[in-house]
């Protein structure tokens, strides 16, 4: 079976966001930043109120409000930052093999992915995981890298999902 698809900058950013949302290390970092920062604001309020000899409530209320807003809006900021970083990475160098038209052929032995710069062959045994979101399939051949297959370019998403699940589970 052969499929043809196009990897756009947006598709690549979706992969990058998917990685961030599903990485334990990145989720831990995000949670730390989201909740530790407001705690530091409160400590700052205590210090400032002590230094200025003001009642804690005078300094505490603005710091609490700012801390609450930080916790509320930090995930949006974090996702924007991830998108910005992905966009910069994709625009940094020559990425003809990453973006653009791709073709993938599934065989009994593995898959062969072809793009503007060449082809990559990977045996099914080396595909570690199949993950997906609403937009894409992600075929991981390492813990952090893999093939991106946009669902919008596929004729029958369910049959591709079944084929991939079958091939990957058979060769584990």
C-alpha cells in the first residue's frame, strides 16, 4: 500500500506541540513554571511588604491577582512559545526533506518514506510506537523522532490506522 501526503509548517508545529503535551519532562517543566512562579510572587509580596513596612494585604492582593492570572494564562503562553520555537527551527536551515510532498509505502518488512531529498527505509521492528491526535498519525522510530502522516491527506484513516497497528504489534 502506498500513501501520498504533504507536510506543511503547520503540520510540523502540530507534531512539536504533540511532543510537548506528551513528554513527561516538558509537562513537569510546565507545571513547575505554572505553579512555582505564583508562589514566588507571594514570597515577593511578603518581602516587599516587610521592606516597605506595609501591611501584607496591601502588597499581597496585587501579587495574588498577578499570580492567579499567571496560572490561568501560562498554558496559552507556553503553547505559543512552543509554536514560535518550532517555526524558528523549521525556518533555520534547509528543510526540504521535512516539509513538502512525501510518499510512504507499506510492505511486510517495513515502510519506505520518500521525499524531495531521498528515501528512508525502516523495518517494522524499529517502529516503537504509533500515536495520533485529531490531525495526524505519528510513527515513532525513536523516543522523540518519527514520521508525521497528516490524516487530511488520507482516503481511509481507519484502514491506515488498522494496518499500522497490525504491522507494529505483529513485529514487537
